[in-house]
């Protein structure tokens, strides 16, 4: 019998990935308790730009995930309220010289074979897509499948929809402000629930959707998952008329996403929002959980943005925010059952793609629980793969 202190499933983490896991599990008939030591979307989700991208992913397992998730986001946009700000505005990747265009052509050719819609845009046609873009660029590629959401509201509405689609408020229960102190296991090492700062919650399954802290939660279960924080900073401008229509970024952004370097990397990424402010990124560096503001990062981001859109040179940046991407060494998330601890599943390590990949992650986790058909081969995302590599 289920009580307020028991569920079919405990999801640790109330970001967008945890919310998607709860939503799909509730739809499948599970009762779900979502536990987070902070508020909904209080971690990486709340510091994200809301990118739903296929344009930055090379052919392979992550691109397969992204294409599946892109279709699921379109479905969710019909179901969730308009204030999630789902906007299928497309992406535009630009090159400053012919060598950059050659690299973009080669990259896009592989993506097209994998099912991506990528369209070359000659230099003289770039202003048709972005009237305020800098002159003298060599050209670019337009990606109509790229989109954006307001991530914190998307997470909140997924949790609410899980309650509704699951048949009532008890289908998804929220326990916020509670930190998980232990994974409770039985005599054979199987999951029996969690112990939080407010007491125990019994459940035969626990999903690790703790984002950047996914490695810490895994260690509570006695297993290693090498999730590391990768800091990023975003500049936010004053509200503007729609001067940037797409997500626009320089070609070197793709290389930065794929890089494993711990050093500071910045590349120009600029996008408008329905609310008016322009969001400016992107930076990546591994500095632990240091949240201090870096003047050098701010300078680089501002310079990159004004190089792409000179019109922004006279615009005020009204704030910055910092977040930590949950990084795994091979740049692929950990999704699915952990063979080392029966009943433990992982849904973390998505780095900067967690918002885009959240729906398909939730779908995979739920189908692992129900024994349903998986949407793709999840072997590349196997949570135990790092232990195998080190043994």
C-alpha cells in the first residue's frame, strides 16, 4: 500500500530532466515523489538558456537523442501552457572566412545524412535571416529544427502536467527543501528508497536526476559516476525589439561543446527571447563550483556578441547569471539502469544539452521501468561504462 512516505519511484532532482522523468512515469501509471534540496529548477535548469538544439551535435548517439527529443518537445508544446515560451525559431551558424565555411559544410553533410535539416546560406543572403548581422561574413548554415523554451517554467509545467496526466495530485508529489542523505538498500543491495533530511521515502526505484551533483548521489549508492561541473556564464541585455531572430552562433562554438579542456573557452552565441532581452554566451571552464564573476569572461562574451551583431554595442547588459553544466568525460549522458545497484537508474550528465534532451531521457527511463520498447539503442549511455573502462 502506498502512503505519503512511499511511492513507486523517487526522482532526485527537480530540474527539467527530473521533471520529464516524473511526467512520463506518471503517464505510465507510476506514483512519483520528486525530491530536491532546493526549489524547482534551482540548479542547472534555472541557469540555462533553454536551448533545444540539433545544430551543435555531430552524427552519433547524442544527435539521435536530440532528434527524438526535438519531436517530443513539439508534442509537449501542444500540451503545456504557452508561457513555457516554446519557440521553433531555428538556428544560424556563421563562419567568418572560407576555411570556416568549408568546415561547416563538412559538418553539415554528416548531419544531413543523419536526418538533420541543414541549409547553406550564402553570405549575401544572411541579412534576409538576420537583418542586423555583421557584414563581411563568409556565410552560414540555417537549422530550422533548433528551438528554445523558458527552462524553469518548462520544468514546473512538466511536473504539473505529470500530476494531471497521472490522474491526480498524488501521481507526482514534490518534496522541496529536502536533501537526500542516503540511498536505502535491502539485504541484497537493491534499492528500497531514500533517506532525506525530513525522513525516509520508501520506493523500489530511484532515479538520479541530480544534474551536476549526480556523481555525489551515485556515491551515496556506492557507485562511481564521474560527473564534473563545467561553469558557464550568460549575459542578459535590457529588453529590446526583436533584433535577433534566431539562435546565432559562430562556428567555433561546436568545437567548444565537444572539447574536454578544463581551460576557459568562449565562443559567440546570441539569441533573442519572446520577452525582449537578448541572451549572450557562451563560456565553458572547469573551476569546480566557483560562482565568482569573471570580468574576463564578461569582456569576451560582449566582444563576441558585438562582432556578430554590431547593433548590440550600444545596448546595456543588465545582469549576468552563472550555471554549472553536468559534464561526463565522453560528453554523453548516463541514462538507464545501473547494473551495480538494482532499482537505481541514472538520468544525468547531459552537460549543456539537458533541457533539449529531457523529454527523451524521461521516456527512456520510463520504458526501462515498464519494459517497453526503447526509442533507440541506449548502450552508449550505459551508466556503468566508466567503471568498465577503468577496470
